[in-house]
C-alpha cells in the first residue's frame, strides 16, 4: 500500500475542504488520498501503453493488428476479447469497422469522435431517442434517414447526413402513437 505522509494528508484534506468536500475521519481522508494515488498510477500506466502504440505507428504508419484484450472498438463500441483488431492513426477498431473504413464506407475520422458529436450508432440512437432499433432501420430503408452500414455491424447515422434526424424520429413516434 502506498504510504501517505501526514504532511501530504494534511495538504490533501486542506485542498479537499477548499473544493467543498470534508471527511469524517483522517482515516477516511487517507483512504481517499490512497484511492486518488492509485487512480493516477492507472492513468499513467494507460498513458504509457498509448505512447508505446503511438511509437509503434512510427514504424508501421498504416497500422497493425493487435489482440482486443477487452478493448472496445472506437467506432461501433463492441468489445473485442478473443478477436484481434486493428490499430492505426484513428485508434483501435474491430476488423469489421476497419474493413468499412478501408472501403471508405465510413470516414476514419469518426473513430476519434469519442463524444459522438458527429454520429450515433443505431443502438445508441434507439436508446437515447426511445425508439425501437428496427424502426430506425426501417426509416433508413425508406430513405427518410440516411444510414451508413458497417457490414455485419451497426448502422451509423451521421449528423451531417441527417440534420433533421430528431424531427424525423419524433414524426415517426407520433405516427405510431396514432396507430395504437
């Protein structure tokens, strides 16, 4: 266990109180400080692994295959455990998404859109808009929404392709409510 000196603990308590957080006991504060130190250790470890991948890209600029080991694809979000994926300038992707990027079905830049500001998958949109996933796919087949399909994967709805996406969804939901 990491040792937190009394001096550092006092400083931690002082900063915590300044930020509006107080602890019932010094032991609670010590445990929180320890958790923070461990969290920073994990962040440093992750950063070092990411930097190693970036250094490897210098030797293999087109990217390289790597084991998933529980990573999530940066595009579709599916977890990769046993399967291998692909790492390139856009980050880690499952092989389905990598093929879609290679065939230019999906812009590679979407892989770095971690906040999903440029697109939404059909499952995410279904959940957030409270509409069945099959209804979204039907709207895409009807041409009311434009979707980009990752073969053997999800539909992606790009904001630039669907500027009025919520209007279309709301109209569909209200139409369904009238039918019921």
